[in-house]
């Protein structure tokens, strides 16, 4: 009980509650999306890296097709 009060006073419980809330929201909005349900969600940095990799691959493929 005292540790719960200390967590509340120091806002440590806020991080845990935030993670749980994000998890609940992701679960609710990902119904039917198997990739997200399996933990394969990408953040903005991951999406940018994936996009850059795809751009490079498309450029290489375009060069090979025109040769």
C-alpha cells in the first residue's frame, strides 16, 4: 500500500498506466489487422526507414530494367 502511494506521488504509476492505455487503444483499433495483433506495428522512424529502403530498391530495379 505504501509503495502504491509512493508510485502515485512520484508519477511512476503514470508510465505504467500510459503503456496499458496505449495497449488497449492499439488492441481496439487493430481488430482484424493480423500484423498489428502480432506486434508488427511500425513507428514513424520505422516507416521512414522502410520507405527509404523501398525507394532504393525501386531505383535499382528501374536501372536494371532500362539497361
